[in-house]
C-alpha cells in the first residue's frame, strides 16, 4: 500500500501547495525496507524500494515495521500519534540533515500520516 503514496500525495492540492518550495530526497525506513522518496515542488516524483546502497538522501525517518503499524492506525495509541513522540521514546529515529524536514514540518507530518486512511493490520499490508 505504501507504493500508492505518491499518487495519494500528488492528488492533494493543498498538500502539494504547502510543499511548493520543497525539493529534497529523503528515506523512509519501514523495518528492513528502505523507501527512497524524491519530492519536487511538493510532488512525490520518485518512490523506490529497491534498496539502492549508493542512493543519496538528506534525511531519514526510520522505525521498525511494528512501530509504523501502530503509528498508521486510524486513531493511534498515545505515544504513537506523532513522529516526535516516537523519536523521544526511541521507537523511531530521525537522521541526517534535518533542516528541510524542520523547515517543512507540517508537509512531512501530513505526508507520513496519509497511510492512516488505510487499515494496516500486518507487516505484509505495508509492502503489498
């Protein structure tokens, strides 16, 4: 289901407008699977999970698959509701150059919350 993220982001005009000045490559790690995402003026134009070892990124958001499952529930449990809550409890890690992330915080929070619209119950649902 995560492979539909670019389509879901790009059809939300308000979200694209919010990121209209943003051009960055970042990595979203769900357990052992790394998703390399390219944002160009608010649109997700690149989304790969081929595990490219030499692919560059500015920052990375990483967490175990079970943590993402809890985060992406329609109504997450306390402590799983926000990326900073996950980071503070050491369930997730923010790494790299966080300047583009923090400068466009609301954009990224909304992008990574989009999977809440689906009801993920297993790790297989994430990568299917």
